[in-house]
């Protein structure tokens, strides 16, 4: 039977970097590594939001990216 084993997770915070000359949005991001496997959605969102407050750019959103191994 195959199993999935957690390796690591990162949090990506996205910012509004303004507009290009042709009207397209510039999206900037910052990645924070070594997130805890068991972090709740609420705690993770609050932590990433607090980190986003340190940026000069307006906060757009955040995402969690997990990496796992599939083992047999």
C-alpha cells in the first residue's frame, strides 16, 4: 500500500507591485520556508499576514505549498 510522507512546506505571500505600461498587474512574491506540518489554516494565514505587513507593497493573498514523497 502506498503512503504519502510530508517533506516540507513553504508559504508564499503575494503583493501588488503596480501596473506595467500596457496595463498588466505586476505581482511580487516572498517565500517563507520551513512551515510546521501541523500549522492550522488560521494560524498560517495570520502569520503570513503579519509578515506581509513588513513589506512596502499592498498584500494580495497567500498560499501554502507542500512537498511530499509517495512511498510504496
